[in-house]
C-alpha cells in the first residue's frame, strides 16, 4: 500500500507573489515595536534572535547588524549581550 503524503493538501498556486525583503523587514520591525514594552517577551525575542544568528556556527557582520537592529528596537543596547540591562534602566 502506498500513502500519498500530499493527499488532501491544497494545491500550490502556479505563481506566488514575489518576496520583498525590505517590506518583510518593515513588517517585522513594526511587530517588534508592539512587544517592546513587554520585558519578558522582548528578552525572549532577543534570546531567539541570538540563537538563530548562531545556528549555522557563524555570526557574520550582516547577522550582527540585524541582531543589533532587533536589540535596538526592543530597547536593548545595540551590542547587547543577554543579562545586560535594557537601555534607560
């Protein structure tokens, strides 16, 4: 007996809208600003961002810049290291 893993799945549209990295970045930054006041959420996001940045074993300059941008939006010093105080505290 053969099982079709795609049985019941919705068909994929022939043409998908093109991916716009700058638009996606803007959406992400707006969403981050919404949770910036929630200290626990902001710290969790910083931890996740740091983990993802190091997931392939490297921390390139571009990853470091994106991580610093996320930290800044969430109220951490751009070069933040987990455990440091948030900006303004």
